[in-house]
């Protein structure tokens, strides 16, 4: 039996040795394998490092989109401002030319006084805060040597960044307490003009709500008049009679749209101000709270001084009369601090006693 098995085992051994020899001959030389491994390492280093996460990958993918948006916004910034001024001016002209004669001839003296007082007050507040929001610098990190406290170094400016400072790609500067870049202002919303921006949004929303509510009946009558004139032949009217219903419909539709869109934006910023944070810090604080929660800890915003104190600091209210002189009336007062240093209160105490 062994006499028949030995030749078979010898044959299998030869086949195995031949296969191994062919495999060894088919392998690349050592220097080529080392070169291939080095090339793979170089390619992997282009898109991976120890700091790579989902945010880095997302920013890399959308970098061309952000580049395009930044350049378009920078180029058409003045166009957006002109459009905003034109739309606001058109509503104001319609209010004086079309609506004011109707109010003076049909309303009682009390309602006439109310509409004149509130209408002119809201126009003054909107104009003042929009002008100041555009003309007031948001606050930038000084170019000269800055020796104050910093939290990081800007990767684009290669300059120290104080707390709550972020780089704006459109302005190409580091903005103090940056909230966002607003194309309708052709600039950033930052430490020194944040109050003007929010006040403009608030009073613009109130003015649009006022137009929507007070002009509802006029809008319905004008809309019916336009439908009737399109369906049946009407006698010859003057240009003013034809122009009036179209102006009222235009005003009501535009103010209704602005009320919804700008009202939502104003409510969002009101929530952020109540929590003592900006739009950018909202995202940062959410990520930090999630990271701390994974470690079993609780993250607290160091710039949240309490709901009322946050509003008093934001609006610059230092005494009771300031709620009228600095909130309900035009005011050019500046924030309490310079935007470079920030006090951190671990306890919710009254920062500004009122």
C-alpha cells in the first residue's frame, strides 16, 4: 500500500513547489512595492489626516459653491441695497399718495391721529436703523499688534482672534461678534451694528403687519374691482382711478410676503438674543453641547447672563428710561464693551441693575 502512496505524495509535493515558485516569480520587486506604497500614502494624505471629520469633508465638497456665493454677494451687494430701498420707498409713496387721502376722507379724527402718529413713527424707526446698520462698521480686529486675550489664530488672516470673533470670506476680515453677512446691508452684522440690524428687522416687520391689518378691507375691495374690470367692460376711468387698486393690491401682497419672511427671521434672532448667542455661535454651541453630552457633562454658554440681562446688554438699557429713549426712539449709543474682551459670569446675576 505504501508502495502506491509514495509516488502520489511525491507528485503533489512537486506541484506545490511549482505553484509556489510561479507565485514568487509573479511578485513585484521590493523597490516597486515600496514605491507603490509610498504613492498610496501620498494620495491618502491629500484627503485624510488626524483632524478629518464630517465638517472638513463637507467644507471641502462645498468650497466651490461657497466661493461662487461669496463673489456674487460681494459683486451684487449694492444692488441688493438698492432693491431694498426701492421696495421700501414704493410702499411709502403708495401710503402717502394713495392711502393717506382715503384715510383723511373716510376715517374719524381719532383714527386719523392714530394712523398719522404710528405711520410716521414706524417710517422714522425703519429709516434710521437701516441707515445706521449700513453705515456703522460691525467692528474688526485691529491690524496693528493686538496684545489682548485671544482664543485662536485665523487661518486666512493669520492674525489672533479674540473671543466671539469669526472670519468673513466676503468682507475678507475678522469681524467682532460676527452674526452673519447680510447681502441686503452689503456688509456684516457684528458687534457694533447688530442692534441696528435687529431693530430694523423688528420695526420693518411691525410696519408690514400694520399695513396688512389696516389695509385688508381696501385690498379686498381693490381685488374685486380688478376682477370686475377684467370680466366686464367698464366705463372710462381716469388714470388715477385705474392706478389706485393696483397699487393697493401690490402693497398688500408685498407687505404680506415680507411679514412672513422677515417675521420668521426676526423671531429667530430674538431667540438667539434671549440665549446670549449669535447665529454662528448657535451652531458652535450645539456641537459643543453634543460633544460634552457624549462625555456625560453639561455645556453652558459662558456668554448667557440670563434672559433679561441678555436683552439689556444687547439693547444697551442701563436705566428704566432707556427702554423708551434707546429702544422706542432712535438712539446712536454704542455697546458697553469694545468687542475684544468679554466678561464671563458663571452665575445669573443682574449685570445691569434696572
